[in-house]
C-alpha cells in the first residue's frame, strides 16, 4: 500500500499550534508549586513498620489495604495519559498540559509510596486476591464516560473525586500511628490539595460555559462511578457481596484499629456523606446537580 494512501486512511493528529503563552496564571502557579514541593517516597524511613510488634494477621490486613491504595493511585495514571493526549491535540494552553503531566507523575509517586507501606508491613500484592477487585478495578480504565463529555467537563468529574478522596485520606492520616505512614499520607494529601485547587479553578473559569448536556452528564457520571465502582470496596465496602463485604470489612477494621492509616468500614460512608454534601454545595451555583446516591444519601448522618 502506498504511504500517501495509508496516511489518508489513518490521519495523523496535528499538534500545531503548540502554545507557549500562559493563559491561566492560577494553573501555572500550581505547576510551580509542584516543582517546589516535589518529594521522593523512597526517602521515607519505613523501619518503624518493619520493627513494630504486629501480628501476621494485622500485617497482612494492612498490606492488603495499602496494596488497594496503590492500585487506585495507579488507576489514575492511564486516565491522566488520555487527558494529556487530548490536551495536546486539542491545543490546550501550555500550563494545562503541564498540570496534567504533574498529575501523572504525582499519582505514580502516590502509587510508589503506597506499595512501600505495604512492603513495610508484609508484602505488596501486585494483583488483587479477591475476585471482586479483579472485576471492579478495570472499570476505572473505561473511557466511554469521559469521551461522552467535553474536555473540561471530563476533568471536572475527576477533580470532584479528588475532593472526595481527599476527605477520606484526611481520616486515614488521622488514623495513622506510625510516623512513616503519617508522612506518606501527609505528602500525598499535599499533592491532592493542588489537584483539588485545579478543579476549583476549572469550575470558576469553565463551568459557566458548559452546555446543559455537560452539566447533566457531570452529575450523572459522578454518581455512576461512585455507585458502580468506588463503593465496591475502594471508598467503602457497602456495595460488596455479603461474604466479601464481611471479609474486606474485617481486614479494613483490623488495619484501622492498629493505626495503619486506614478508615474503619463503619465510618467510611459518613465521611463520604459529608464530603458529598460539600461537593453538591460547591457545584450548585453552576447548576450542576448530583442525583441521589441511595447508599450514601439514605443513611442517617452520624452523630
């Protein structure tokens, strides 16, 4: 086949114009902060975990929990690479592309910190042992929902989850009794704070221009992802099959009770509930609504 004909059948994306001017100074400041606050997970001393007097059961429960954390952080990396490719060929401003590159690097850093905690406790699991995780985790790589929205609407959905994740991570930081785990949680939280700030900038600058379709999709896709994936053992165990819910809940409770930087399964839904209420308040001025999520909204608030 002639090369010219091949190119006609498979058009090559055009990267031009390649913009260099900063259009959004607030985003560029986040990029500068990412450089200034970069950190290395390998420099955290995990000897306190290795030397701790913990039973084998507790160590394995903690390692399973932090392996899950690592899988979740790693799941954000292919999401970020897809958004980066979109940003490049949609000719987005330089600082938008730079922020996404930073996001990818930071999520990979969070992944490394998480598997190092797991190794300090017992052994990092490079693949889920439970069948439900093997079915749930790959759903994070389904790009159909993101592709159904505009570029900034898709970014917005992710940053809303960053806000929700941040509230859960705060609770895990507060739970951690070991200095190494507290350091890892604190440093991850610092990165996540920039991701959340980016989402707020996105909302201020772009939400008013969203179409009615995008506004509806943001709420619908947020609710779908939370219910269909993240309540299945990742953010909470509420949607797991009964047997798996008991097993995962028991292990998570062990990790929380021994201060390994976990959230107790009985508390998770209330943390999510409070965070969801705040997210709804944040996006209400832009006429974006998150539909009812029964597993969260129909639970009586904690006192």
